[in-house]
C-alpha cells in the first residue's frame, strides 16, 4: 500500500484508509464526526392547544422524557420535532456535553421535541456505538479541552462537536462492541437494583435473645 502513488490512493478510498492506519499504528482509522454525522432539523412552531413530549439528556448519557406540556406552557415556540422514520438518533446537550450528556434516543421517545440546545444527528453508522464511544472518559476529556473558555455556561457548538475524531471500526465490530457494553451495563444495573431493594436490618446479623 505504501508504494502506491497519490493518484491511485485518491481513487481507492479503502487503500488510503488502510495506509493512514498503518502510518499511525492505530487499530482503527480515526474519522471526524463531520464525515459520518448529518444534523437532523425538523423545526416546527409550537401550537398552544397541542400536547408535546419534551426530552432531556442526563450526564450519564440517558435520554429520557422530561415532561409533557401543552404548547402554551412551552417557553420556546420553535422546537425540533423528532419523527419516527425507523432511524436511530444521536443527541447531545450543548450545555452538558463536557459532563457526558450525549446519548441515543430510544424508539419509544420519538415523536418528541427538543430545543436548539439539543442538536440531533443521524448516521449510517451504528448510533449506539457513536453514543457510547463519545460518553467515554477519553472523549469527554477532549471535549473539555475544546471547551476551555472560562465561561461557566459555555455552549458546545455543533461545528466544534463535528470536528471531534473517533475510532471507526467496521459495522460488525461496532455491533459487537455495543453488545458487550450493553451486556455489562445490564449486569451493573441488575446489581444496583438488587442492592437498592435489599433492606438490611439488625436482625439479619443477630439472633433474638443473644
């Protein structure tokens, strides 16, 4: 591959990618998010007498229903509506990305709305893989480095977000990584539920009358 001329490499993207990996000694090619993400925009004007589901993203990457409100109670009247077209969506908080506030929108939460402080993206890549990799400490640290402006409430703009580079394995490896992560998450969440529901009292350690 290293002996190929630039013209040949420009014609065959796969060879150029392989050469990049070999030169850097990385296991996977690093790709900027702008090359694999497409921002989703479906802005609507909020109607006062219609009910809307509003989403939020927590610092652990969980996307959840924040509230259900009539339009008259929604402060910002221009919102991005997420429609169910069979796609998975990546979403992050412009105010909380540096704390890990990025995740994927579960299918049950489509047909919801978010403000412009929650950019949404679609991709041909595995959305869950992208969400998990961007929640990892190494990439949260990169986001913090990009966001060191001294402002307490600095919003992380889409242009800066899309400039982040991540490792991109093939689709089969992405799916395998997601499976392993979700398997471990299920175990941890199961243990947390057991500990939460396990009420320990003094009688668990002492026999009555002794």
